[in-house]
C-alpha cells in the first residue's frame, strides 16, 4: 500500500486535522447556539415575536445548504484556499454585524442570508477534502478527529456564549464570538490549509486545458448508483437523528420527567456524538464502511424506540447514547465513503452535495416531528416513520457494493474484491 509521508515540507500532516478541528469548533453550529441563547434578549429589546428568530435561522439554514454545494464545486476547481477565505470573512463579519443591528427585521434577515451564504467554509467539506488527500493510512481516524470539532462546538459554545452574555450583554457576545469566528478560520485557511503537491499539479494542469480535474457532479449523478444511495442514507438518518435531537427536551418533559433530566439527556446525546466521531473513525480504518454504518444505524433505531416510548431514566439515557452514536457517525461515514467511491478530484463536490442533503434532512426531521405532534398530540406515532427511515438508510448503505477506489485513490475493479476482502485489506 502507498503511504502518505508523515511530514509535508516543514508541517506535520496532523496539523491539517488539528487546525480543521479548530475551524469547526467555531463553525456553523455556532449560529444555532447563538440564536438559541441570544434570541430571547434580542426579541425583548426589539419587541419582536420569537418566530422572527426561528424564521431567520430557517433562512440561514437554507443558504448554508446552498453554500456547501457551491463551495464543494469551487474547492475542486480552485483548491481550498481561494474560495474559503472570502467565505470565512463573510461568516464572521455577519455575526459581528449582529452586534450593531438596528430594530429592523429586514436587516436581521439580510444578515442571516450573509451568514448562511458564507457558512460553507466553516462546515467540514473543505477540511475533509484536505485531510482525505493527505491521509492514506489512518484516514478514518483523521476524519473522525476532524469531525469531532463540530460536536465540540455544540458542547462548548453554549458555555462560552452564556458566560459572555452575562458579562457584556447580547450585542457584545455577538461581537466577541463573531471576531473569533472570523480570525481563527481565516488564519487557518490563509497559512495552514493546502492540498498535496501532486493534487495541485493535476488540478492546475486540468485548468490550463480548460477543464476541471475529476468527473463533474452531473456525470456522477447520472452514472453512479452509489451517489444516490449514499445521499439517501445520509438524508434519512439525518432526519431521524437531528429531528429527535431538536425535540429531546419537550419530548421528555411531556412524559412528566423533570426538565433537569431532560437537559441532561440532551447533553449526553451531544457527548455521545463526539465519542462516536472518534470511535467510528478508528473502525473505518479496519472494517468495511457499509458494515460500520449499518450496525450503528441499527443501534440508532433501537435508540429511537427507547427515547420516544420509554419513561425509565436508564432506558432514556441508553436511547440518547444510541442516537448520539448515529448523530456523530454519519458525518464520518459520509466523508470516508466519499473518498472510497468517487474520484479524488470530485471529492469536494460530491461531499458538498451529501452534506447539503445532510442539512436538508435535519430540517425535514424537525418538520416531521412537529407535524406528528400537531396531528396526534404526542411524539409516539413518530416511531414508525423514523425507524422506517433508519431501516431504509441501512439498506442503502448495504447496497453500495465494493469500494471503487483504493486508499491511494486508484480506481479498482468493481467486482474484483468482496466487501470482506476489502475490509481485510484496510486493517
């Protein structure tokens, strides 16, 4: 097996993982945290209804999905640095401008558009592309460590925001966190992030010939069943995991359970997702990815049943842990499998599309649970559609077939190796 050198000039390749983690620590999950924590004082000062904040977050989420796809195409065409620098500036400056926003809903929604349209750069796509390129051995572990940054943001950012809002009010909080979200990713992209030299040579050579290296997204979508299977699996599991995550507290308190326990369940779910990112990354280097994903998603189905139907504290905690495992695993699985089924110079655009559906699945899951509750008055009836979505996602993963590309990005015969043989080769 060909291995990637441990050092890249004067820079150890693990720095790409560490600095990517740092970028994601101040990534798009920051917006969700800030709108949740700062939304109430904003609405109280301006006299807005709460739905102004939620509408703004919905607008931001839609534009995040669009920006992820656009960034994926641009990274494959121009490399990671050129498209990400203006986007990171737009994201961070948009947050800082919230600190001086007047009492204008139009201005608020305009900033939500700016933040969402720039947020692709602080999503995993660009950094996952870089890490996947540098790592032949231990790629799964490297991607898992990288993805843990997003989970860590969801766990640590609420504490930072709560501390700041008590110290300097909501405007100061937007200003400080926005400055961090501007400075840290910008420095990382400007001075650290880069692709291997052979990638850059191939990309530049293709550009000089008036084409883009790799296959176009349109061609991949027309010719690859694995593309649609992976997209469907991630969309469906995202709908289940993020939908439930958004409703853990009301779902639990509706059963008469103390709110403190409900909030603790949410924290356990988030912490479980971080642990999953690390553990799943380790497993992906040793076991066929479809098998890893199928087992974890099956455990997720069990977690769904426990969390929705049970009133026992141990069962609820177990359900939260199992759902958290899937919540953390799906990003790792998507990033790793993209590198094994699609050409290396098409990685960003494919992963961008997958992550777009990841975001849309999250929105769909929240909508589904809300509709079920509105119609039935409880969340119990949602067990059937959510478990069904997870089962279909498992079928999609298992239908992916053998890897199409080796760890060193060389195309292999589709039928030359069974999944079991491929798994043995990666261990």
